C-alpha cells in the first residue's frame, strides 16, 4: 500500500502550499522504507507547479479531487471528500502538513475509516513493516516516539518547519488522475459569517522576522521589536506568553500553536527558547538570539548570540541599521 501526501490550497503565487516539498521528501523516504510508491493527493485547486514538484520528488501519481465544493475549505466537505477517496484508493500512511485545518480534518477522517492517527509529528521513519513517528508532546516541552502498530493504515500530521526538501535521485513524470467524489448531499454544519482581515503581508512569508518575548519586560517595550523590524524591512513577531498577555496580536505569534516560519533571518529578543517556540522558527537560515541569561536555551539554536538586556541592545541595533 502506498504512502500518500495530502495537500490543499495554493500559495499567494499560485504554487504549492509552504512545506509541501519538504513533506513530499519525507514521504519519499517513508515509501522507500516500506518498499512502496509515493502518491500526492491534491484537494481543490491544483498548484501551477504540481507536475514539476512531483517530478523532482519522485511522486508516482498525482490524484486530484477537483469538485467545485472543494474550492474553499470546509470541514464537513473536506472530511467527506477524503473519506470517499481513501475508501477508493488504499494507503499505508497518509501525511498532512500540520495546519489548523489539518488538526480538524485528520482525527475526523481517521475515525471514519478506522485508521490510526498521530498529530504533532516531527519525523516519520520506516524500516520494513515498522513505522515510528517522533512527535512533540506536552505542549512542545518534550519529544515522544510512537511505534505504530495495531492498525492497517495511519494518518500523521507533520510540522514541516524542521524538514528539509531534497530532490529524488531520478526524475520521472507522474501519472495525473482526476478522481471524482460525490459531495452533493454534504452541507457545512458551521458557516463562517464574517472572516478576519487577512490582507497584507503574512509572517509565514516574511524573509526577515524580529520576535519579542517576556524579556521585553512590559507591553510598551514591544515597540522596539517593530522599530527594528521596520528598519530591516521585516516583520514583527511574538512568543506565545506575550500574545496571551495582550502585548501583541495573535496573528504575530510564532510557535507550535502559532505560525510556522522559514525566514532568512530570525532575531529573537527576550525569548528563552522553549521548544514550543522553536518549532515555529527552527527552519530559519540564520537565527540571532538576544537574552540576558547566558544559559538560556535559545543559544543552543542560535548562530549568533548576544548576552545582554534586549532593552539596551535593540535601540543600538536600530541605530546601526539606520546608520
């Protein structure tokens, strides 16, 4: 039975959603370990670069569910569509990028088709018939390894922030199939009557991010994060504790329960480095940490570290940048 990567939605440029290639690379390794092939299930509009990505990643088959009801996300419609698909096309492992929507869909789908389910996955390993998932547990404070046994198939939600995409050894054009599902009788039980304004730049797409944490000391000091981010042409972000305290809006939260980012530069000011936060920024190409505690966990992840009071260092960085 195949390993299948499931994705939906497209990026702002019409390409595959962030993390798709990383998840396909992971899926290819799992498929090789199980001695089977890799498939890609695209729900709704297909990314413009789907065929090219599939060729690079060694995908044997792209299956697309193109029903008009799947143009926009709806919990009930997506669960029904995936249920019908998985009953027609068997699989051993179904991988999803762990987005908010996937958290809703994966457990419901697993219950419908009697599959095992693991969320908060960080890595999936396969050796012969043995499957193991390394996952984040207790809010990200620790890691746990689940050996998957007792079910014929499994659904795994994976955080793609720590994964790295890599091409397959050889490139072959995938088989592309349009798969029909009957969604005529499905109506959403919960309807969104007003959506939050999601216009403007998104932290997930930012190339430079400056994030603040409790080390800022007070809400009014969060302006220093904005000042440095503006000076660098980046975006301001925040750790969960200061979002919970109302210092920054939830859309700026980075971490396990916030946004997953992949910037070129990530500056963490007054952030201790708890694993919950690091899940959201570990994929940064360069991480700079500012913290007065020389033993802070953040320094284990940082390429560059500054030991000192961020309230003194941030203004100096702004002056240096504006220089």
